[in-house]
C-alpha cells in the first residue's frame, strides 16, 4: 500500500538520495531508469531541491511504502499546464507499480489542486523504453525538442554528444 503527500524541506536529504539512486551510479543499474550509460556526475543536490521547493506553485509529491520513501516527482504549475519532472522510483522497487501509482496520483493532484487539463514533461530522446512507458500511460510526443544543456553540469556530465530533450504531453 502506497501513501502520498507533499514533500517538505525535511525530506530533501532523502529525496536527493532517492533521485541519485534512480538516475546515476551503480545502484541505478538495478532498475531500468538509469542514465548512467550516457551521463556521469550528480543528478541533483540539496541546494537544487531547496530552490525547487521555494518556487511558488512547485512541490514534490512523495510516495511511501510503510515508512520508506520509494518515489517522488516534482509538479510545477506553468500557465495552462503542469510540468512533471524529477520522477524517481527506488531502483529496488521498480516494476512493482509504484511509478504508475505515483503518476496517477500526480495527475489527480494537478486536476484537483490547479484545475489543469494537461501535464507536460521532458525526457532524454535516447530513453526509448521510458518514452514507450509514458506512451502506454497516455502521453504523446509533441514534436518539440530542446537541446541538452552541455554547459551546465547541474544536469550531469554527458558521455556523448547527441543528447536532446523530447517534450511529451498528456491531456487530462
């Protein structure tokens, strides 16, 4: 049974640990969401998460199984849609429905809290299995892309030169 709530500043150290474990390093390879094959370095840090939490109409939705933090996402109100990002599920808990449940809760939260009818996200184009996962949940590629910020190590240290973000959207 999963429980959900808004993340707080007190959650930041555990959120960093969760996000890092899902995206980077050897632990990330236990799951299927790793970016370790094409990005080195950190995915985030406490300062970045505190900045996100300080933004108006931005928060982390966190998922717990018993008392263990097992998933998170950042939701941000951006005009006529919500942006969905920093989606992470503990690698040891992947493929157990936590991601689907967290995404569903995020969609419900977006419609209930902000009365928005669309969720938008960015995904690295190389992540074809993740794109397919989102498509199975009703998202579609919009055709919009944005270059990877090679000059900003906050997003990681690229191991290749063909990284690009694809935009995906879902009407709620």
